[in-house]
């Protein structure tokens, strides 16, 4: 499975983490406003169309999930399960299609496609985990 993908303009929002290629190499960027321009001269949409090979985002992985306070519950190639250290919330990742299921003992709180850590952080905040 690929480690990075090229983001779509719809994914860019405040606190979105991505990498931008400069003459020095890849730099990690966090979108801090909607007027953010990685190269300081063009607007983001224009830059994404003309220089899309200069943008990349890391797919959600085990390290990302663990950094948000989850520990491995079970790990198989097609399905990874993580439990929250501080609550009874479980995150299940179906690695073949980026589907993530977030549940507590009594219900599924979220089920959908989450491609990166920024998206997972946003969803966890929305469902108040």
C-alpha cells in the first residue's frame, strides 16, 4: 500500500497537515488559515492544479492512531483494532479501503473513509472523544 497520496482541494482546512516539496526537500505544513499559500505567491487552488506533485499527505497509519492515545488491541493485515487508553472507545481500521469505524461498547459512533491523521482528529473532536 502507498504511504502518501495527493490531496484534493476539498481536504484543505484549518489544521490540515500535509507536506510541500521545496528546493530543500519535503516540508511538513499545517494549514493555519484559508489564505495560506505554501510558496507565498500563488493561491492554493492554482498551486494544486499546476504543481500537484509538490503536495502529499501521509495515509493514516498505526503510528498516527497511537499518537492520539490509542493502543493496539489486535493487528491483522486487513483489519487493525485500537482501544483508547483513557476511555472505552475502539477504532477499527479496514486497511484495504481506508474505512474506519469508531465505536463505544454500545454503538457505532462513526463509520466512513478517513485517509489521514488530520481527518481522524477532526472526527474524534466532532463525536467528542
